[in-house]
C-alpha cells in the first residue's frame, strides 16, 4: 500500500431475475396425405406429420399429446378402411429443438408404441399419442411421426378421407 493512500470499502449487490410462466401450446399440424396404387396384395402407405409444441410453462411437469380420428372412408361412407388401419410403429415419433430454442427434448414414456390411432365413423375418445415425461419437453420443439395406413388387397379404389383431432395437456 502506498503511504497515505486510502482504500475504498468493498460493496456487494444482489441481482434478481423474475421469470413468469408462459403457456403450453402447439401449432395445428398440416394435412397428412397417403397414396398408394392397388396391387391386389395387402400393403401399407406411410406419411410423416410434424407437430410444433411450445412448453414455456417453466414447470417441468411434462405434457401429453392426444389424438383421435374418424375412419378413412369414401364419400358417403360407402367404403371404409378398418378402424385400426392407422398406426405409428416403435420406436415412435422423434423430437427435435426448433431453431433458436434451447429445449429439453421430450422423452416419451414406455409402452406407447406401436400406437393405433383411434378411429370410427364418429371419432372415439382420444388416446395419448406422444408425451413428455416429467423434466422433459421444455422449450419449443417439433415432434415428427411416421404414420402407416394398412390397405387390404380387397380395398376399393377411391379417395378416402379422415379427420384427425389432436389435443395437448399438462401431465405429471
């Protein structure tokens, strides 16, 4: 220390960050389209569908994505595919962080796959299609599933339509 120099006392300060919970939401997925040429043999058609999910709740409790559908039928329900025609096979959908999002990738619970999308003339109760277990699914991410539709050899040619309904809810 230099003779005659005076030292200043040390001070400390506290920083505070108040983080308010956001919401749990998803962007409605686009149309999923299957196509196949009938061959006289049983076959399957596949298509992928991406669902963008944002968990900004900051709770870490996880969430569940549920789905239901009407059966794939031609106009006037003249011809329909089986109610259990649409499936997602193991290992199930994949999840990836969206651009500009540092997310905690959703890890789905065991035993969900293979998954059969519920279907009937009138949509039955929704079932869990994908979930984020506790401590996963935070941030913004896209869940991408590959759906398979079973087409029996005796299927009539035509355009078959189905309405799919998704819902998202917090899940412990």
